DNA sequence: TTTCTTGTATTATTATATAATATATGTTGT
DNA sequence: ACAACATATATTATATAATAATACAAGAAA
C-alpha cells in the first residue's frame, strides 16, 4: 500500500513538498483529543502526549512548546498539563463563516426548531463520517448533541443514510468501504447489507429514520439537501427522544417537517432548480 | 522588542524548542482567514496566500500542499484555489467538548432563550478580544451572531465590559493596553477613559449594556460568570435588536434575566460558593 | 498566435529539526 | 522526613529534512 506512493512524488505525504513538522504539530493536537476520548480527561501530561502521538519525549516537548506559544494549547503552570486552547475555535470559525450553506440554512432551521420544539441540525459528509456544521439546540438536548464539529459514522446516522440515499452507487460503496461498522450503541445496525437496504429505502422515500443508532433514546430523522443535479451535499436532521416521542409520532409529525425543510434549503441554495 | 528575546532561550519563539514550520503552517491558515476578512472571498489562490502570509511562492506551495493532505485546506481542482477544510471543525470541537463551563451553561441558556425569545451567548476573554463559545440563536438572529469562535474587541462588547468589571484593575489595564480602540460601528466608544468609566459602572451594577457597539441595531446586555473568589471567568450575553426593543425595555426585562442567569451558571460551576 | 501570469516539479545547499543526554523538579511510598 | 522514582526542562552535536532558486508547464489575457 505505502509502496504504491513514490516517495519522491512531490505532491504526496513525503517528498520535498510535504512538511512533516506541520503534520507532527497536528498529531499532538489529535493526541490531546484522543486523551479526551480514551482517557476521559481534558488535561494531558507531556509523557501521555508522547505516548498518544507516538513521538519520543523530545519531540513532544518541542511541539507542545510551539503550540502553547501559538495559543492552540494551554499549559497549566501548576500541574504542567496541557489542554486545548481557545485559539482552536478561530480555525473552525474560518470554515463556518465561509459556508454559504450554513448561512442559508441557519435561519430556516431556527424557524423549524420552533414548530415542534425540537433541536435541528445540519451536517455534511467527511470521509466515513457525518460532521455537524449547524446545530439549533432545544430544551433537554444533551450537551454532546449541541456541539459543532461532532462526528458520527455515516452508516449509522440518519443523516448519513439520507445523504447516501442521494448519492451515486459508487459513492455509497466508496463510503461503506471506508466504514468500520463498529457499533455505537447496543442497537447500532452493523450489517453492511442491512445498511445498503436502508440506503435504498432512503433513496425511495427521500428521508431516513435512525432509532437509537448513535445515542440511546434518540430517534433521529434526516433528509438530504440536494444540488442542481439531485445529488446530496448535506442533510438536515431532527432528533427527538424516547419515551416522549414514539416512532409513529415521528412519522406523522417530524417526517413532513424535515422533508419540507430540506426542500426549502435545497431550493434556496440552488435557486436555478 | 525582538532583541529582548534571547534567541537561545529554549522556551521561546525561537531556539531548539520552537518548531518554526508548525507556525508557518498556521500562518497559511490565518492567511486564508485574512482573505475572507479583507478580500471578502472564501477561496484563495496560491499567490494570494504567499502574499497574505508573507512567504515566498515555494514556501506557500509546500505548506498548502501539506495542509490539503491533512484535510485542513480544500483545493478546487478546476480553479486551483484553496478554501478552509471541514477537518478544521474537529480542532474547535476538541476545545468545546472539554469545556465544563459550556456544558453547565448550555442547558440553562436554552431555557433562558425561551423566556423572552432572544438569542443567548456565552463568551470568554482571549487577549484583547471576547470569543463566543456557546450560542443559542433565535429567530431573526443575524448569521454572524450565530457563529462559535467569533471574536469582538473587549472594549466595545457588553460581555467584555462586564468581564472587566469583574476583574482586577491590573487585568483591566493589561487588557486595555493590548486593545487598539478601532471603531467597529459608527457608534463604537473609542475613548479609553469612557471605557474605564463603563467598566467601573459594570463593576458596581453587576452587568453591562452596549448600544450598537459591535453590530448596528444590536443592544447587547451581559453579566459576568464569577469564580469562587468573585473574579470573572466568562460572561453570558443577550442581544436584542432595535427598533423592536428599546433601552428602557432592555433595562426592565433583559437585565434581571441576564444577571439571574449569570448567578445560576456561576453557582453551578463553583458549587462551594 | 504571442505574451504574461500563475501553478507545478526538481535540485543542491545548509539551516533547522532532531534525539541523546544531563539536570531540575515534583510525586509517591515507607 | 527521607528515599526512590517519575516526570519535566534544558543543552548540544549531528544529519535529516526544510529550504529557495530555478526550470518547466499550464492557463489567462492581449
């Protein structure tokens, strides 16, 4: 696999056009993120960073020091532990402020959120994952479900199924090939063929429903935002929670709302349709 | 100024513990951000990046290529222009998911948002700026006012004045010394002494009001989140818009709401108080 | 077409990142 | 309180890996 990449290929992950030190800097930031996930702690020691980023102590020392100076890491003077720095938000802001899709969708999503009193989200595909880019929280929304930048697997999220329903077969298979099919909750569907069936259904229906696939108690409904050629470029999604809501109620109330919202956003984003 | 830094000081912006290539990588990302601000465009050419990041063509080439491979920049194959990549959101997520303050505040902010039907925000200080870390949008909220990571000057924002009201005099002067006092709107107060007077008033009152200081038509009210020693660590803020709202209405309705919200968040974040 | 601007690829050079080591600081257990 | 240990910080010689000059290619403009 790696041998297929000519190490002299300038445009690759090696060669003179690739600056490995930049990658290592981000490896440290990802190590801090891993510590949050795996160790459940928000501050990390130097040795932990070295281990999680697979660097020696000296390298971890140089890169943490650099990132602290740039504001992307903060260092507790007393404990000497590192945590994510506020400056990181500026980077995400750069993506969001340039997203015309977010801009168009936000106002409509706020309005939709008021109709049935639910949270409303917008997400795009990134590799095998769905990434949330706009979130309108509502009362009783779990904290995790309010965070921009959060990612969940395409194959389990309603938004992922809905988007794949609006994608070519090649794209579906490409995406599934990159998916690991690890269960997220105890109800997660991990059989690729069942997932393909769900995608086919979503293609026919124009929406998808996931019952407790990503979070316990959560019933998630999503519909694709389509471009001028009818291909999915994003999905709008509404989450409601058991036992306040049942699947029947979702079908009766949320489905019409989310499909209408998706249609409106699509039409505004691509006025020529 | 630069001479004061011993170039052999290992913990500084030069020396063996500082990896300059990491900084240059971020310089490119900042150049893209500058292009958004100054050129008003979301995609940037290689030569523009070189100019905005103050690098030669070769350097810009190497760092853009690296960042594209890492997913932090996207490159349009046809136009050969660069724009921010989705992967940037993961970095901001890392900060947000670890913020206990955000977690505690979010639920209360959603509830407060429903009371008078307004947007509610949470922000922290970063240098001379206020950075928004939680935003609950509401109907008619301008897109800019929904974005996490957005920064506005401390000296003009109600949240900034409120936080400085809950800070030591040294900290106030430090912050003002780093401020440029450039007007944001045509009504922005740029006289440092008037700003000091506003901070003193906020200290006495426990809240601050900014009338069209950061955005036209926007009346912004903020109160500080205080730690166990009574020092400000954040601020909650509510924005309403003229002409639907007047200053009198804000004083009557929003002020009690925002001070109560700040008190609740403070008390939950520091239960010992 | 020609000319100019912008993007891509290659190369020799040495500056800059590296990792081994030494020292300092803090933490744990008896 | 003192060892014994773990972890963080500082220093240095070395060579790797980043650099920038340049050549080439591809679009855009005239």
